[in-house]
C-alpha cells in the first residue's frame, strides 16, 4: 500500500469533465488499496481572473491581506468541487482549507509570499494522517497557508507544487504525482518550441536549475522538500491515470541538500585578455574555448566583459594556455594583449537554500574584506557561488566561509 500525494494543476481541473476525470483517477488508485492525498490548484486561470477583477474594482487601494483572501477563493472553490466529485464516486473525501482545524500549512504573516514554518506544519500533519487512516481522502487547497493570527496567506504564484512536495515530505508519502497540461518535463517549453522532446527522467538539481530560470512546469522551491525516498513524477492530466508514465524526478543524492564549501586542491591561474572592440566580434568565446579544448586544457571559469575576457585554468596548464592564447591574440584583430596573473585558489560554495536566501554574497564576502582577503573574481548562479582568491589566502578564506555558513 502506497501513500500518494497527487497535485492537480489548474488546467487538469479546468472544466467539469476534467474534474470528474481527475477524481476518477484518484478513486482508481484508492480502489487498488493505496492511500491518497489530493492537493488542488484553482481551476484554470481563476487566480489571474480574481487578481484582475480586484484590480479593476479597487486598484491600488487593495492591501496584500485582502489580495490573499481574494486569491484564496480559487483554491477554496476547487477543493470543494474536487472533494464532492470524489464523494460522488462513492469514496469518502474531506476538503481541507485554512479555516479548518486540521489545516496543516502554517506560515509567517507575509500575505503574498509567505514563508513556510516547516516544524509546525510537520506537527499539524498529524490531523491529515488521522483522516487518511480512516480511509478518507483529504483534498487540500494548494498555494494557501495560515499565518500567525489565523489569517489566510499565499506562498507565491504557482505554489501548489510546493504544497504537494511539502505534504509529501511531512506525511512520509511514497509518491508525489504532479498532474499538469504537458506530458512531463520536456527538452524545452513545448508551447514555445513544438519539437520539444519528453525526458524520461530529470534529477532534482537539473529540475531546480531549469525551474529557477523560468521553466514553469514546476515551482523552483518545490524540490526543497523532495525527500530522496519519495518517488516523484510529472504526468499529463489527459491520461486520466495516476500510474501513467511522464517524467520521473530523481534524487536528491546524498549531500545535495546540504551547504557545502570546498577549496580546489590545486592552484588556478588567471589569464586576462583585453581588446577594445571585443563586443563587435561574433564567436570570440567559441574560438577561445576551442583553442584550449583542442589542446586538452580544461577551463575552470570564464567571464566576459566589454573590453576583457578572463579565463581560469589549472596552474600546470597555464604556460601552455598562455602561449596558445598569445598566438590567438596576435592573429585576432579585435584583441590587443593578454596577461598571466598570480596563482589563485578556487572556492566553491553550494546550497539549494541560496535560491531564497537574500544577502548570501555579502555574507560570504564581508568576512573576507574584514580579513584583507582580495577577491580576484566571483561568479554566482542560483545555487552556487564560486570565488577566486590569491592562492596564499585559500585556506583562510575557506575557514571564514565555513564559519559564515554554520
Ligand atoms: P499547472 O497549472 O498544472 O501548474 P503550469 O502552467 O504551471 O501548469 O506548468 C505547465 C507549463 O509549463 C506547460 O504548459 C509549459 O508551457 C510550461 N513549461 C515550461 N518549460 C517546460 C518544460 N521544459 N517542459 C514542460 N513544460 C514546460
Ligand atoms: N492558483 C495559484 C496560481 O495560479 C497556485 C497554483 O496554481 O499553483 O498561482
Ligand atoms: Mg504551475
């Protein structure tokens, strides 16, 4: 017997027949002997419509609290419809909204982008476990939370995905199934490029990066709660079958959920190339990287600005790289000169929590400044920060950064 958390996005409950089909798919799994929890979004574009309506009626006078209460009507409605549809198929269901004592998702008081209080939510999930053990299917509003004064909050647009993985984690579910309007995760948005191909599986890390860069198919914060033991997938509502295949989300693998700081074992050399007209030349970076790749030289970092490109290679390769790039600079009209800098140490800091942690770069760099450690270069992405400091400062910088992240 599996515990399945099934999340239905707006399109998958977009009209009466879709709601019936979705409810039937839940009942089918229940009849196989599984336990189910439903998380449901507002039907179709109800959230957008409610926002538009209130903007038209009230305009700028609307408070965030009022906006959250109005937006919530989408999920308050769809949860009632979904629970009634399950009951009409002969299985007991109960809609759970933030007005219900059994409501589990507890947040801070931020009305529109509320932060989840994980510990309290975890405890509150006991009420949901009780319902499940009585054979009742809880139908829980996605996207909504309950603030400290019992007020309705929302956890950010598209937040039902977060609700699903959060509950999956707290209920120790075996499966989280995201039901949406595409076959799964594709090579790109299929509504933008028709030839997009379905991926059989994708890792938590890849999915998180894709989502933080705008792939709407899953909320970027949802996977924060993805337990390695939970199997998760994204499927199409058209299948009407929760056991159908879509894209499996694998991982996270051990250590991936943790903050890690590491110092690369060998010194790294920095080569800076300058040229006034650099931006006018197409394919300059391609020429540079193929010049090094053809000579088996690995690039550890690269950044391009208006008048300069900096490349980081291992010290053992630096002389060769320096000479190769020098010949290239001489042949290339838009480039004028290059220099080989001192040895640097490369420190990589990775944490999935960086996505929603403001000020992370200043937290990391402030102690370095206080200790007179010069940063030669820094680059950051959604989940990683890479710093290059003078080689002699590497160990000290590593210790200071570890201290900050404790
Ligand atoms: P739901 O309402 O079910 O949460 P969303 O509209 O939020 O659905 O997400 C599904 C949409 O994500 C798809 O209709 C598609 O346009 C978009 N999308 C963006 N990138 C991708 C991708 N790489 N693979 C699949 N869908 C994608
Ligand atoms: N209904 C909410 C929205 O449109 C939440 C969701 O669909 O996940 O943003
Ligand atoms: Mg969505």
